[in-house]
C-alpha cells in the first residue's frame, strides 16, 4: 500500500507515526537526536536507534507482563494441586510401611532416623521429578506458544530461552514442595508406638485427631473467606489478600472434607448401587473406609474444578452484564468499529456514512486516555468527545443528575461526568474543573450532570467535540453510532453503508447491536479459552492423583481382592469396583469444587454490583462439569482397574 493510501485508510492524511532519519558522516546518533529534539515542536521527540529499540522492548515487556503474571499464577495452582498428590502418596506408602518402621524401632532405630529416611527418599524423588519436570516444561513452552497462536494471541518471535535462575528455581521449588508434603506423613507414622505398629491393621489417625483437624479446617476456611473479603473491598492487600484467602479456604475445606466424605459418598454411591448393584456398593464402602485418603485425593480435583467453575460463573455474569448495559445505554441502530475490536477508526468515516440515504445521524465518538489531567492532584482521567447534535439519539445514559437534554444542549465548556468519578474527585453539578490536554493546552469545564456508565463506553467525562483540536494527537476515534430514519429499509441502508466502508475504510466493520454483543462475547471467549487451557493442566495433575491413589490402594488391598475373586467375583466386576470408586472420588471433588466456585463468584460479585455486574450462575455448565468429572474418573481408573482384575487369586490370598 502506498503512503497516501495508508494515510487515507487510517484517517491520518498528512501525518506520520514515525520518521526514520539517517545521520550524515561524522555525526553521532546522540548528537543528531539532540539537535532534532531542539528543532521539533513540543510533544515530539527524537531518539537514537538504540533508544528506540529499548523503548520497543519496554513496551513489549509491559504488554506481555500480564501474561507472565497469569502463567506464574497458574503454575502456582498446579503446584498447589500437586502438593495434595504428593502428600497423599507419601501418606499411603508410609502407612503401608508402618510394620516395617515398628520393626526397625524394635531393632534400635529412633524416630529421627526414620524421619530422615523418609525425608531422604522425598529428596531424591523431588530432585528427579523436578529435573524431569524442567525438561518437560522446556518442551511445553513451544506447545504453549502454539496454543496462544491458535487463540490469535501473538507473542514475540524469539527462541526458547532457559536462564540459570529458571533451572535453580524449578529444582528448589519442586524439591522443597516434595519435602514439605512428605514431612507430615513421616511425623505421623513415626509417632505410632512400636508394639502397636507391629500389629496388623494399625491405625495412624485417631478419631480425636480427626475432630481437631476438622475444627482447624473450619476455622481456616472461615478466616480465608474473611481475608478474601478484606481484599475485595480494598481494605488491605488487594490481589495478594485474595490469593492468600483462597489458599486458606482450599486448605480449610481439605482439612474439613474427611467429615464431608461419608454424606457425599452416600449421595453419589447409593443411587449408583441401585443401578449397578454389588460392585457399586463395594466401591461406596471402599470410598468411606478411609475418608481422609478419599478427601485428600478429591481435594486436588476440587481446587481445579473450583477455579473452572468460578471462571465459568464470572464469565457468564460478565457477558450478561455487558449485554444488559449495551441494551440500556446504547440506542443506535448500527455501529462502526475497527475490525480488531479495539483500535481506532478513521474519523472521516462518520461524514461519509452520514451522507448515505436513510441515515438520520452518524455520531462520532473520540476518546483520549491521557489527555485529561485533574488540575488539583494531577490524577489521570479519560474523556469522550461527542457531537451534541447527534449523540442524544445514539446514547441513552443512566442519568443520576440530569437528562438527555444535557447532551443536546451541551456547550463547548460543558461536561457530564460518570457519577463514580465525580464522587472520587469531589465534583458536583455546577463545579468548574481544569483539564490539561495532551498538547499542553489548559481548558476549563463546568459539570452540568452526572451519569452511571456501566459499559465504560464513555469513560470519566463526556464533553463537546467543539474543542477537539485542543487535544491534538491524544485523541482517537473509537466508534461511530448510526441512527437510521424511522421509515428506512434497515437491510438496504446497511448494505449501502457497508459499500461505503469497504470502498474507503477497509479497517472498519459495520455491526448491529447483537453483533456488537457477539463480538465482545467472542473476545471474552478467546480469553477464556486460554484460561481454561491452563486450568486444564491443574485438573490433569489431580487426575494423576486419582490414578496414583487407586494404584496404591489396590496394592494395599491385594488380599481383599483375592478373597473377592475366590468367592466368585468376576474380573469384570473387579474392574467395575475400581471404576465406580474412582467416579465417586471424582464426583466428591467436583461437588466440593463447584460449591466453592459458586461461593467465590458470590464474593467477587458483591463489590462489582455497583459497577453493573450481575451474578449469573450457568447451571447447565456446572452440570456438564460434573458429568465430565465422572467421565474423567472412569478414564483415571482404566489402568488401576485392569491391574486389579489381573491379580492372581492364590498369590493374593497368601499376600501379607
């Protein structure tokens, strides 16, 4: 495309985004930049190629900073889920070696030595697993890049970079997490007296310990909700308080969940018994035989599904709130926007569209993010400039003090403010306030009314476009709102508008109200796709926990399985027992996770209610998640069930 053509398409006739300048022989880039800056008007700067490169790097790092934070958060979630898997694994394996530990104690080994042996084992496993995980993570980086590319999220094209700190942090965090997760089971197993440990079927946890653990869990969960509320209402901590509170809630519910396993297992298992008979009954009984083990296995899945449920609920509420706000505040028949959904459009498109027969008015909205600065405290604001002659028919603001007539009667020095921003700045109707534009010009406006902007379509201020030139390059055209004549053929007029747009403004798209909603919804779905993909990793980790627990429990119940086979249980029925036990465990985690997801969504929605957010619970989605959890349980049980069904009956009966 030629330069004049590009300027015409973008509405920047006679303007340039940047100019490349080559230094003459003998002139350094620094000297040239200094001389050019002195000769250029205010607001335009010259910089060397090195400075420009650094500026671009800084912009890129700032732009993808949220991505780095998001990935670290999801990595933390996966590690948190993995800690339950590790804890459960060591709990089972250490419990199975209780007699071995007791025998060593009778031979002279002390508690410290036994604990050291378990910790040493955890150290070796942690180092090995962390090393494998590091290598897998390097490979997964390319997969993740492909995932973002499929979601149309472009990342800088660079090779895979593995820094020394990445290797160190991965090994330290992975190994440290393994050591911490193994410490509790080691301490618990070595507290059993040798005489008691030598008995078959020694129990590590007492009913009293279970009650204490449940009480601690209830207190921790309640405290976590309180900390989350503190962060939500901005009292202290913000996002940090939210994260810590959520972790406390998860830990609290995990500690409390052994008390919840029997009723939940009955709720799930009894209907299954009526349909599938004896295998389902045995699976139900197995799930409540050791409620602590079932609870810790389900807790890992609970965390993943709680976050998935929360995101689904929050997204449904956000979409519904945006749709309602668009219907309530925008009365235009058609819209012009950039094809990418967020960039600016040529301002000349409004005049071209206004000339189409059947168009009553085409109202151009121009927005500045940094051009408005409050003169009292230099706090940045945002402003939308409107055409008073056309805006009243396209916008239907939720007035708190004033009416639609204020838009029609708006003068060059009048402004209407978002109610929340007016309260923050202490401004009322009749007050005057100064602003400083991007070009450095100072203007004074008078507040004529206040409104509630649920869509954030207007921003903090709305004023007449009579002073548009004063805002200079800080002003961008964002949308054109189009009103049609009452007797116009909407489809015919739209076709003519699209013809005008295609001919002169290829970066602009024409939308009706429903298409505007759909485009916003599509952008949210694109973001949600990435979030769900990352949360899916945490769910996968939790499913490995179910596989691991089933495999270890089958090893522990070898004699029991042999007895079942001896009294006539078929291989198919043994597989069913294991499969149904996995389904019950998965559904316990899914139910707890869904409930927590709803609780989190309710907490988050409370402070957002003033912003127009309406809580919407997608019950169909939650039911689908429960069904998927059951299916995941079946898949997780495939390998353990096959192994259980292939146990030799005679060998199993003689197993100790």
